C-alpha cells in the first residue's frame, strides 16, 4: 500500500501543477494576441490645421511701383485676429520677383481712428466700428493713392523722416517716372512711400 501511494504522488503533483502552467500559457497567448491586434496610429486622417484660419479680410491690388514699366508689384493687406475689433493688419508690397520690399503692421486702432470724422454722436456702435474697419481695408489700395512722380518738382526736402537722406530724396526728385503710394495710418498720419533705385529699398518720402 505504501508503494502504491509513493507511485501516485508524482502523478498528483503533475496534475496539480498543470492548471497553473496552462493558465500562464493561455495568458501569455492572450497578451501576445492583444498586442498584435492593436492597429497602428492613423496619422494620415488627422485633421489638418490651417495657418490662416484667423484671417478675417484680405485686400489685394497689383500696380507698378518698383518698376515704372514692366511687371507690376503686389500690394496686399491681410487682417488677422479673433475678431474685427481685435485684429492686426499686415501691409506688404511684393516685387515681380517675389521679394517683399515693404512690410508694416497696422493695428485695429490704426485703421479705426479716422472713424471719429464720420461719427454723428459721441460714440459708435460695435457694428459701425466693424463696418468702418472693413471698409478701410477694402479701400486701402484705391487707384487715386498712386502718384507719379513720387516727388513733385516743387517739393522740398522733408525733415524728420527716419532713414530718408537728402541724396536718396534728390535722386527720386530727378525721376519723373518714379511712383509713390499714399496711405493713412491712424487718424491723421498720412504717409507717402516710394521705391528708391539708389538705395534699392522702399523709403518714406513724406
């Protein structure tokens, strides 16, 4: 009887250990199956983000500027921001080769300031302010704002204009085909710019 018990003991031990081994093997297979079943991240269907999603208004006009004759330059005002009354405009001039030859930032107050001359009361509504700013953008490049010559024959050298030296001004004064662009910044700051062949850059002449 003792011999029979000793003979059965290894078999009982093997039977007791088999469920654990089976469970571990099954768990390993499930883990492997779960890992391989996961699909690769789908980056191709990710939503594209637009860099110009905040663009509210664009005014664009082609006109000769850096070259009196030949291909025209591109004048552009791009107004961006969370709303019309919280935006900023980027005014650029791009020559026929694609080079930006002038850039200036215009704030919303720069574009709205002249509204005071049209107001019929002490204040303007938000809708009136927005309409005025949009109209200013749309009418920023009117044909009447381009002038030839850039410096009139009776003009005198203006003092106090940054980066304008007399040699540059004299050179433009002697060019009857030079073109000038006029625009309003703020309430009364009327600016005049022209392309200087001498300096190879856009300069303010008034």
